C-alpha cells in the first residue's frame, strides 16, 4: 500500500510523493458476472496473482438490469460492490468503484446519491478510488465536465479525499480534449484512458501524450489486447508498445476483464462459471516486458488442448518449456526446464490437495493469462470463483 493516492502534476502519487503504478484486473459488468464478485476471487487475485488493484465495474447503464433498474437490482449491485471493496481492503490492495455506464450524464442525481453513500462509507479508507463515469461516447467534454463537477462536489462534501477518476470523450480515448479544459475546482482528480491494442495504436498514444504534456494525470482503468469490440485477434506487438508507454509514464492499469464471456477480452475459459467440476488455473508465465505470452488461439486469450480420456497438456511458453500435465485421476505435475526454472511446484500444498481430489474433471482445466511479471503455478478451486 502506498497510502492515500493524490494527483501531483501529471502523476498519481502516494504518501511519499513518489509516482505510483498499480497493476491489476477489472471485473466485468456486475449484473452479468455475479460468480466472480466475491471475497475469495479478490483474495486469490491479491495473494496469488499479485494484483495491486481491482476494478468493480458496477453496471449502471439504464435498461440493462443493473443499478438503475429496480430496487432488487440496485440492492444486488450495491452488495456486489461492497463485497469486492471490503475484500480488497482486507487484502490491503486498491479498488476502484466504477459507475459502469455510457449514459451517466442522464442520471446525475442517481450517481450523486450512490457516490455519496460510498464516500460516507469509505472516506477514511485510502484503498478506495471512485470512477464516476466509465465511458462517455458521443457526449461533449463540457457535458461530461459539468456532470463530473456535480458528482465530485457531492463526494467532497462528505469529507472524502479519495482519488477520483473521470471518464473522457469517445470511450475514454480523447483524453487530450479533456486536458485542454481540465477540472480545476477540485483536487486529486485523474482522467480515464482506455485502449484495446487491436484497434487503438499510435494516434491514441499521441493523444495521451498530449494530455500528459498538458499536465493532467491519466489512469488506464480499462484496456485489452484484442479489438475494441472485445473480439478479434490478439495484437501482442501493439500491446508491448502500450506497456512501454504505460511504464514510462507510470500509468496504473486494469486489464479487461476477469470473466468467462465467450470473447477474446475475457481471461477465463468460456462458461467456466457454470461448470460443475473444479476449475484449475494451471500456469501463468510473463515475459520481461511485463506482458503475458502464450502459444494460444489468435482469437482468444486462452487455449486449452483437452483430452478427456487421457490428459490435458497446456504448452505455455516454448522457451521456458513449462508444461502442466493433468492425468485422469486429477493429479497435477509441473515439469519445468531446469535451466529456466526450479524443478518444483510453486504451491506444494495446493498440488498435494489436487492429487487427492478425484472429483476434479480434466475437461475443466483452463489456462488464465494475467498480465504480471511473475511465473506462477496456480491452483484455483471453483469455490474460489
């Protein structure tokens, strides 16, 4: 933990006034990914994957069974957010409360009411960040700014000094427009930058650089390796360029998304949350530039080669030669190249449990790619999802 986050110039800093770069995952729209909004998921991401930030994307788009659509949906959304936030606080990592909508300017009073309640609850908790508008689309910046100043004012009136992140025009890509007329009435305000490497490239980085040069702080609250619609091939080369840009400028980020929707942007195997057997995360391997690489289907982040009769073998990195092998009785063996890695299992207790758990079905072994600079052999029972 870096303490309370503040904005200093075009950087987000901690208590020691040094720039802070957080790295983690964004959850999916809350109303469509309930199985992942729980304490054990957050604990796992913090302790095993080493995420330093989690984004709770509370669905607040009108007409989509989220926060705005009836009392039961509202209560469910609040419960999901509070569960994730309290879990993140318990794990001593940061968490974003995200008003996940494209039409927020039309629901200003509801947003004010929600964030006032969250601010009163978490104003003394430096872990908590308020993202008050996920992605404006065709709204003009002056409209977004007016909305933001109203919601920020309501939050600050509670005494909350938490970092606040404001969405920017056209899916949070035109950050340069916001930088030309920034919010000056309140302190510790950053601006959202979103990108999908298969679609957004040099021109979007140029806009981001201009915004930084104009003196505003950016926070990449959502990004992906695929195309902007969440599908298509993974553009790993362009992703590397974005990684360098974020690292050079100390931009914090959340990868979209921890979910099992059948699309390229999801890091979990499709429909895994509805499968009955346990879920095993076999391996995560990161390269030196901090992006996860794999021999994978170009249209997906994950690939599993399954043989229900015999075994599943996931080849993660041909250079590192890590292979995770699962036999029919669910014993897991990790065989590592002795030159590259220790010949051992990084989590012996978890592997021991897996060896004795004959209920684990090989059909449901998955490979999850989390963008971290670690090499891990992981164990994730379904009850943790």
